[in-house]
């Protein structure tokens, strides 16, 4: 059997009882290590599970299905994923490869940032399409996600912005030399995301666009380490979000709908930096 | 401390290790019993947790915050919710009432149907606004959710349809008599949902509408008991969805985007009833 097990968002104890039981009995256990992170390291997980884990980086997962998947009917293999197993396309692909080989697959679900963001009080049923904000480079500065935020706002919906993560990305040099060297890991902060959104706004203003989907003064909600002991949430203007300190990763950002439900406003109030400014933004 | 703990979607062992530890040490533990259900009964949970649970029906949750919330700083109370704690507005309200009383609140997240639907292979990032399909009565047959499906389809997005649940709803007679009598529980099946969607389509056709958002032959995906041992998924036309047998509740229904990603098509193929019809629908 091939088990794909969600680990949730926080630490070792966020696994489900069912998931933990399976890990303990499997022949091999892989830890997917490149699409997200927990607040604890692999060693802490190994100690809690009472067994060693095999690190599964992008190279292994995308090309090593044969190595990962059970080799026969009697072998049980677990593949551990931060959040819920269906968050990333590569895991879906691995499940398909298993089914091609007639290997039985079982998925153990867990919490995902896509629903855990409910903790800021914005109703989960009022979200539109989720977007991803990638790190810009000098030559690649995509802004197509702006249109998705605009489209959500037009329909009175919130937008969850997932922020870029770079784990074990090869350096340009190492690609050219065909020698493996990796860049240090990077996790986009809400400050960086807010700065990119403001740059997009400024470009649109410079190009003479009117009726912008949001402004420097629009309400945003920044969330850090959702589901962890030191979870931190701040509701403030996009402008102020460029210099709020939410601490270590992972961060995500929400651009709420223009009009909020009274209960949403009441709930968000506890996370505001400036109550009078918040009142203006939500009137 | 007031703990709000998600139970996930399946049985007793879908709780997280962290959640279980908290339940064991709390002074009182409530089980919210009216917005969703697990595949096991309260007795099975009590046996697994090794303690008794207090049933929290709608009346208690919506008017009994004083009764539920901790009475002093030393008291620990847990409130258990199927899925993730932020799925329903009433739980958000309970958290606000706790904060008003300066009671500390801690949330233990878990999987939610909103992300667990990823198991059918449709990418979670390609969903638009989630809709709820309510039971129609002779005098109340709302169809406003049709416009939301249409809007999602226009933008190339999937629509998750959550289906109505009626648990412990007072009978009309009992409201008039002021004597408490409840209707039997009802859980909308994908068949009932598909029939209502077809009725809406037929009304639109009769009213001369063109460019309908979907047709009787559009692809739909029905899911039953997601995350459970006997989970069942079927991909077929809306017309066929009216008579597919997915077994016991809970069901939900997806109206996919018109154009699917090749990986989505490959994944969905395993759930089709008629491969050649499926090929036509996804061309």
C-alpha cells in the first residue's frame, strides 16, 4: 500500500492518530521537503515518530517514482506532506504513477492553509480563486494575478495569496556547470508581497489605469505560522503591510472583499494595529 | 482555556494527536452535532477518547455561550467540530463571545471538505467560490447559486457544491405549538442536487435563456464520505448524476471548469462510469 499522509501545519503533534499509526508500521517513510515546511525540523519528527525518515526533495519526487513507490504487494510506504496531500500537483502525479502500477493508494487528509486561514475570521465561503505570488527577478515580473484579485473583488470575494517558497533551488551556475549547488532557502514575507502588489498598482497608475481593484489604503490581512503556537495575524492597509514584522515563515496574505460581513469586521478588529484606521477601511 | 478542535472527516482516529491530548485533559468536552457528521456515532468517539461528551445542538450553541464557555481561568473546555473549526459561522461567533469575556481561545485545525475534495484530482487552486445547495420546498426554490457556478465557469474555475443537511430541525407544528418536536435528519444526495440543477436549467431554457453555464450533458463529479474507508467518487454527466448510487451521506458535488488540465483528466478517468462519454465531455 502507498500512503500519502498530511502532516497539518504546525509541529509533530498535528498529525492525525490514524496517520501516526500508519507511519509506525510502514517499511519506508518519505518526508516531502520542498513545497512547504513545518515549524519543526525533520529530527523532531523522527524523534516523535520513533523512526527515521527519508528526505524527498524535488528531484527525487519528480523523477524517482520507481524508487519511492512500493516494490511489491507486501510493502507499505508512507509519503508525508505538510498540510493536506492534495495541495501540490507533484503529489497528485505520484498517486497517478502508483495507480498505473496497480499499487493501492490511501490518503490521510489533514488541515491545509487553504482552510486554516479561516482563523482570521473572514468566512471561508466568501473566498474566490486562490493566487500565488512568485518572487520577481530583474527580468521576470509577472502581474497576471492582479486580474484575479480584481475579479474576486468585483464579485465581493476575498483573495488568499500564497507566497513563494524557494527550497533547494539550483543556482544558475550549478545548472550551467551541471554540478549540484543550491541557493539558500527563501520564504516570501508579507512585506515583500505587499511591496510587489504596490509596484503593480504604481505601474497601473502610471499607465493611466482607472478603477483599480484596490489601493495603497485597502485593507489587507497578513498571517504568519497559521496553526502554530506563535501564530501571528495583522489587519492593516496594504501600505502598512510593507513594514509589519510578522516574524519567521510561513506567511500568507489576504486581500479581503471591499464589503465585509459585520461578524467578519468584529473578528478582524482584534488583529488591527490602528482601530480608527481600520474603522475607516471597513466602512 | 477554550479549545475549538477539528475532528476531520472520517472516524474517531482522524483527530490530531494534539487534539486528542487536549480532550483527555479538559474539564468539559462538547460535541457540536448539527452542522456536519462523522461516519461514527458519539458513543464510538466517547469510547476512543475514554470520556463522555456533551451533545451541543443548535439551540445550545446559538444561545448557550454562558453554559459552554469556561467559567473561570482554571477551567479547560473543549468544543469539538467535524472538519475544521472555521467551517461554520456559529463557531466563529462562539470564539468571539469567549474573547469578549477575556477567555483564552486555542484552535486545533483539521481537514475540511473544502480541501479534501482535492482527492478527485481537480486542482485546489482552480476552484472559484464555493456554493451551498439548499433543500427546496414547495414555496421556496432559490436558484441564485446558478449565477455563481456560471461566474466560476466563465473564469475557467471549478465549483464545489456543498449539499444541505437538516439535523434536529423543529417541525412546523412544534414551532406553532411551542412544543419541541424534530424532523428526521436529512442529508442531500448528489441525485437530489443534480435534479435541482436540472430543474434550474429547464426553467432557464423555458424562459428563453441562451448561453447556459452548463447543460444536462456537462461533466459533474459526485463525492461521498470523503476521507473515509468507503469513500466513493463518480465522474459522469449531470443527467447521469441524477441516478448514480453513492451510498450513505455525506455527499458533495463538483461542477468542473469547462477546460481541464491533462493531469486532471487523467486523474478523473479512474472515476468514470463510461470512458467514451467521459472523453467526449472533456474534449
